[in-house]
């Protein structure tokens, strides 16, 4: 055979192999490639669904935490402004502060004041108050610490008036405090 014919056969054979490879590629690889693309799309959509579900779960968890914090807030507010008179608790707080600061209580008098109502019709409930007169004895530092502890107490206690007497050169001071504390009816 002549070299030109050999070249022609080799070109035809390589063209046939190339066409066969293209047919084989398009019949086997291309459908699988389409399946891979479809599976990738499904995976991305499932990832988006999972991300959305995680976001919803986080939102629900935050709402539950806020609800629990609201319950804690309600409990804290009931310490500041109790929902009932809670007179024994208030007297215990006054005595506890006295014990912790080293002050002696010589007398305590509690007077329940009338309820104050809101002028407008609102959801705010009436607020009641107690007028508490306390006679204390102690040195200056202890009495000062006592009044500071009243300021930082959990329950709202206002000092209406204060009268200090006694206290010679090294004697104890006597202090008469008129306090006001509140509750919600």
C-alpha cells in the first residue's frame, strides 16, 4: 500500500475512534453528569431546608429563654414590689439589715396606709404602702451602713424622715427612721 493510503486509513481509523469515544462519552457520562447536577441541586435545597430548620429551632430556643427570663423578671419584680402585703418579710428584711450591720433595734411600729388608685382606667393595679417607724441604736458607722443597706435592698424602701440623737464623746447614737415601703394589691 502506498503511504498516502495508509495515512488515509489511519486518519479514518482515528476519526472513527474519536467519534466512538464521543458517542460513548455522550451515552454514558453525560446522563450521569446530569444526575450529578440534579443531586447537587437537591443537596443544596436540602442544605437550605436544614439551615432554615436550624434557624427556626434557634428562634424557638431564644423565645423559650425570653419566656424563662420573663418569669425571672416577674419574680424579681415581686421582690421589689410584692403582689401582697408581705408584712413579715418586710419586717424580717429590716431586722436582717440591722443584724448584718451591727445595729440594735429598740422599737418598730408598722402602720398600713390607704391604697392609692390610678386616676385613669388602666391595667395598673393600686399600690399600697406601709409606714414603718424604727428606733435604732448603734455607732455612726453601723447606722450609716444600715441606711446604705436600706438604699440597696431588693424591696423598695424610702426614708421619709430621720432624727439622730445621743452620742456623747463615745456613746452610741440613737436614730429614729420613718420608712415607707410599697406593695401592689
